[in-house]
C-alpha cells in the first residue's frame, strides 16, 4: 500500500514525500530527502515521533521503513548536522579573512512581540528572515532535548517537573529565556551572545564550547531582537560572525552601554502582565512570580 510522509526543516520549509511503499528502504528515503532539501547526505540528521524524538538510523540503509517505525502520515524533522569543532574553526578562519577589511554598523532587526520573540530572533540570525512560524520548530527541539535528559534538566533547573516543562514550552504563549538559549546554542553549534541592555553586559551562551562562530541577540528586559551588521561597502547584511572578530563584539558592548544610559529597556518591576489562565492583571515580575506560586498559573502575556 502506498503512503506519504511530511518533511519539516529548521528553516520552516515543508515537503511531502509521496509514492512510498512498505518496501521502501531507509536508503531510498534518504535519497529523496537529499533531493528535496539539498542537505548533503553525510550531514543529514532526521528525527520523527514526538518528544522524545527518535533519530532515524541511516547506518542500515537496506532496512524497510515499517521496520524502523515509520508509517503513513508521519512527520519527519530534517536538519543539517552541526559542524564539527574542526570544521567550525576552519570556517571561522575563512570568514575572518574575508571580513578582515569589511566595515559596518551593528543594528537591531525588530521582531514581533508575540511571546516567541526569542525563537523568531534566533531564526533570523540563522536564516536572515523574520519568520515567526519557525518558533514551534524550536520549541519542539527544546522539549525533545529536555525530555531526553531528565537528570540534567531536573525540577531544580527548570523550576517545574520535567514533563510539565515540556508541555509548557510547546505552548505558543510561553516565553523563552536563558535555558532555551543555552539549548539552542548547543543544538546549532553556535555561540549566542545576549546583549542585555538592562545592565549593559553581554551574556555568552556556549562560550565554554569553543564554537568558531557567534550571533548576537538584544534583550531589553522582556523582549529579544536579533542584531545584524549593515555593511558600509555594499556587502549583504551579516548575522553570524567569527569569534575572532572583536570589532563586532566591541560594537555590541557599546550598543548595550548607550541603550542602558538612554533607558531603552523595560523595567521588569513596572511592566504589566496578564495571566492567560485566569485573566488576572499583574504589575511587574515580582507580582507574576507570587501569583504563579500561589495559584500554579504559569502562562503570562505582556499587556
């Protein structure tokens, strides 16, 4: 009997793989995925199911799809494997050489304030596009990562039981923060530098992993926006930079200081939130935390 599968990529693209059969092999499917996504076969990574996701094992390409648990209508999440540290460093050196004489100014790309700004911002630095639809894909990555290691991601780290957190982060109204940035940094093999203008510091996620590349996110207390380098010599805007490119980092530091001095940030003790669970209005982060502790409600939206 013939069947079809849906493919979803981290860039938000979707493809349908049709005219498959119970006799279709893993190798056959791999060929079709490469043709549709243009991801090199040796860099292909595919998972399916629901958190915890199950990786598709390409080592036995003669296996038939039903034998590995794939059936009609399944959705496969397709990505390109993160670069090895060696490849990352090689690319870093190459880009450093290319950008040694380039000049530009670091600017903010505004993304929607829809409770998924962190994920939209990360999507922008990865793809160069503001596409809020990518957010759910990143939420699934985070839920899968957390669910697969309940010892590392325990209640003390998450602030709630592991299973409860996984269900929570999958909801579109749930905000992302440090835990989520850290997970996505490791997933993409990329250092994320969060320029926090509330205190004029830069928090480097993935600094200890020696990644060769970095991207910058601006944080104003409640909202994230991505940063990009607008070239002054006609080159396309850049969102990912070699670690060795100190000039961009220095611009980010200066941006943080100027934004703080002009108070371009949100005072988390004064902004208004609405509890999604009971429609209660709350003022500031402290009231929201007290409300959550008293009622167990954890879903808030900015007013």
